[in-house]
């Protein structure tokens, strides 16, 4: 199944993720991201979770004793999935990751980008700028953004953005202009 075929998927998608070492203490977050790997012809699904005892050197690095890391599985048809595996372990608690392809490189944005108390990043390139939107969930709560021309040097541009009041985690995606016009007319 290629990205253009996703529109043909009907209903909702539930992905069961299992680890032999899981206990009741495990907290499994929703699938954060579904990314199509063109070169491999498959979908990469990833999420954050804690598996007690799996990463003992940083066991106490997370909130309330949780030690989240990014895990993933792949599929070509959303019927059969690879075994779940560790995607990224930076050595500290991490949640809410998003993967972004720029040229021949892939970038993984995750909490705490671009600072403390933010989560839920969503990245896009618009013209010659990269934007990463985020949820600043501590007081004062706001939905903001950082921008970069080179994916290395960032500036906070939150005050230039306008979002609906109370907006929380979001996802940025490109849609054809005719669909955007229809949505704007309807709402």
C-alpha cells in the first residue's frame, strides 16, 4: 500500500503492540506517527512507551518513574506488522516524536524541542523555511512554532502564529488547494 492508496482505507486502524516484558506499570502512548519509507516501500509506525527494567541506566529519568523511549514497527499492508523494536533511546525520558524527511536525511523531533515544557512537535517545510509546531503545555499554555532555514539554527516564531484558542497537539500535512478551499468554505 502506497501513500496515495491510504484514502482507500476505510474505518479506523488499531495497532496492537506487544512486548514479552511488559507489566501493568507500562504506559503505552498512541501511535505518534505513521511515516512512509519510499525507499523500502513500507510504513513505519512509532510511539513512546515505558518497559520497566529495559533501560536500567536511566530508569529514574522520567516523570513519575516512567522511562519513555520511542519504539517502532513496520508494515506494507496494515494487516501484518513487524516485531516491535526500539527506534531511539537518547539516554533520557522522551515522548511525542515526529519524523521529518529533508532531502536525503531524516530528522527526529521530540520533547524537549525547542525547550522545556513543550511536546507534540509537527514539522513541515514551507518555501525556504522549516517550521516545527509544538504545544507549550505549562503556564502560560500556547501552541507555538520554531523556524529554521538549515534545520540547525532555530528561532522561536510563536508570536507570529495564530491558532484557535485552546489548541493542543496538532499535525501538519499538505493537502491539495481545492480540498483546502472546500474545507474553508464549509467551516
